[in-house]
C-alpha cells in the first residue's frame, strides 16, 4: 500500500502534468493565428475559442494551486 508521501508526490506530479498539458493546448490555439486573422472567422467561432482558452488557463491555475497545496509551498 503506498504511503501518504507517495500519494502526495504522485498528486503533485499529476497536477503539474495536467497544468502543462492545458498550457500546451492554449499555445496550439494561439499559434494558429486565429485571433489575429479574426476577419476570416465568425464572432461565434472567436467567442468559442476564447472560452476554450479561458477554460484551459483556469485548468492550469487550479492544477498549479493543487500542486502547491500538495507540496506545502
């Protein structure tokens, strides 16, 4: 049975990995120049992508918070 320390170590690693993956996904969206070329997209597409970016950033923030709590930093 894993110890509490091992559980928290795995939790902190998982949180960092999930935060990293969320940020990578935002880079893909932003890297497609969708926002700078918005004249080619409808308002609803831009709104959807902005909401998706906000969601990914919030995931990253929450996971970093969990990481800090699990490592007592």
